[in-house]
C-alpha cells in the first residue's frame, strides 16, 4: 500500500512511525513532514519515508499530488485541513482518505455546534451558554460568579480556552476573545461553561460511522509550567494509562458519552469516520465532556501508538471501510510517558534554528522513541523549527519506570533555551 500522511508535528511523526511498521506499507510520503519523519524507514522494504514540501492546509496542491501519486490511503493528522474539508475534496476525486469529513469536523471547529449537540442528545457536559456579543456573555459570567471557562468558538491551536476564577477575570477573558480578537475570527462567538472541578482525562475512540472503539485513558498536561501553572499550550506531555478510571468505569464512561454521540450523529446524518477525542472532567457528579476534538490528540498519539499492538494500517482501513466491529483493539500492558521539549518562550514568541544534539543517544536507550514535532534539517544538523520541538517518549513496566525512562532520555538532549515540565505523570504517582 502507498500511504500519504498529512501534517508536520509530533502526532504525525508517531503516525508515520507506527504505519511504517505495517507489512502493508510499501511506500510513504508525508506532507510537509519534519526532520524526524524523513529518517523513518518502512519495515516491509527499508525505503525511507519521503517528505513533500506542501503545507497541510494547501488542499489544492495536496489533491494534485495525490492524483499524480495515487496513494491507496491518505491519513490526515491536524484539525485545520479536516475543518477545511480535505476529506470531502479527496473523496469527490475517488481517493481513499482517513479522517472526518467537513460536517463531522464541526465537533472541533465549532465549540457552539458541539455544545448544542451535547445538550440535544443528553451527553453529560457543563452548564453553558453560547454568545455572539460581549454584553450578554459578561452577564452570563456574572451568573456563574465569574468561576467559568471562556472558549473561542473556532480553532485556535488549542489555546483559545481561558479559565477564570472571578468576575474581573471573566470579563477580561470575554474582552480578549470578542473585542481585542486575540484569536482572530475564531473568537466571533464564545461558549462560556461553568467551571468543573475534578480530574481531567483524554479519551480517544476510533469510529467508522457505526461503531466506536474506546482507547485506554491518557492524561495531557496543557499548562506550560510545573504544577499546572503558566499559559495554556498545545500540550506539554502526557501519559497512559491513568489510574483515575477502572476498566469498568471506562466502559461506563464510554457508554454515557459514545452511545448518545453515535446516536446523535446518526440522527443528524453525520458520517463520523475518524478519531473522536473528548476531553472529559471526572467530577463528583460523574464524567462530563469539556469539549470534543475530531482527530488524534498531540501528544496523546505518542503514548497511544507506543502502546498499541494492532497494525495501524489495518485499523485505519477498517475505520474508512466501516468494518471496525470485526476488530479488537490490543494494548501493551506497559505504561507510556511523553515529555515535550519546547523552545524557550513557548507558547509566546520563540526563536528557531537552534541546533539539537543528543538525539541518537536518547533514541539508543531501551524502549525509548524521540518523536520530532518542530524540527528541520539545516545542512547536517537538526535544528528547532517550532514551539514544541520534540516528544520524548518511553515505555516502562509501570508509570514510575516509564516516567524515569522518559526523563533519562530528555537529559541526553540539548538545544539552546530548551524548556520542559518536570512533573509529567506526577498526578498519577
């Protein structure tokens, strides 16, 4: 099978790495890819994965490339191309592509759509209001005593969510999103949710339009600094499994969220084939969905795919074909921890082009894989080329061992200004 992967981050490196292990994969491209992806080889024939210099949102050029090269399957990593309808474009040309179509991508591209869907189909979620003007939005914040979460409606790279503890903070958040347009057009509308207390977990489920197969639990660390302080980021690290849900509780949570979700999709004629990723808060009143994403989380992908025993090509194929009911997901009992190494200054402004050393030494450690996110090649050097630079991932027989292994690998890698959290998985331990 010839496979085209779209995207350039740590999630896409993990997808390429896992797809390349399949005996079905005989040729692979990644557009635009990164320096780590360009080093991956296919297990079937030793061929290198080829990075193609086309941006993930340049749908006309990606389509042209696919029509020329005729991949048997295209795999879409990031949210933006999905929201732009890349799946619909490819399918209209008779190309097989994995990811949600434009209608299904609304679960992520519009917080307002998602909130109204959850309320309509009885999916447990926070009490919330949706607003297109700042005045009524502030009035609603006041009814919650200012303890609320203010979310930009559209896509904002995982950063359009402001957590407020009092009225002054809530009013400032509304102004920032709706008046100052801190997130551009994504902030034309806002969703304001009551602030839910509890433990947040990331759930993932692979869907084929009829069946949803739940993954084990994982937990992301969104804030930039230790102890969940600092600004919101795209994710500074993650681990799987978490100790917060037993298998029985996970199955129960899946039933309460996925059953009404799939029923709602059926009633609204939404053909959801791809990955559903609900962020869930485990509250005293039970699990509640904070938001839906319609693609693999990053860096959750790194810990899931290092634990997954199935052939990923076969799984994504079944998701496209509508035959997931015939497949059982299999997971290593080992734990996985991913620590993100970011550029100094992230999630604000940061420099690029810093030389990275120690990658080979880190990758040589047992059960360790360094996934590239924001990297590029400069001559013979690999240099930083983004905010989140690397996802240093390690397996261990338990979380403590996996955490120690991941940080041992981090210590071997150096680049100017590198920053990372030192408490990934600490909540579980």
